[in-house]
C-alpha cells in the first residue's frame, strides 16, 4: 500500500509531514487532505487567512497533488451557517 505525505505550505512557511499515511490511492489521499482542511478550519480564525496549500506527495516525495485551503471561502460559509442557526432559533424559539 502506498504511503502519502501531507505537507502544509504557505508563501512564507512550510510544515512537513514526516510520517505520512498509508492509503490505497491518490483519491483516498485527496479525501484525507479534505478531512485535514476541516480540522485545520476548526483551529483558525479570520486573521489566519494566509493562503495555504496541502501538498500531497508519495514515497519518492514527488508532488502528486496540491490541494488549496480556501480560508476566505470557509469563513464566509461559517458566517452563513451561524446566521442560519440564529434565524432558525428565533423562528423556533
């Protein structure tokens, strides 16, 4: 089973993944990267909107796929969800 690595990279920073994760395919690696983005989203705020990417590489450390982390989109979605919850509570409360 191939091992994939999920390196975080911005314009000025890089956080390497030295352990990686064994997954069946690049599609599975992409799904894992999306789950990582969801987790990262929980620990960031609007000030952390620097452009980041997850660079998925294989055992040879060749870049296989670059997944952008769309913080500005995620924050707008978070605000929409928050506003909908407030409206829902006011109409049902």
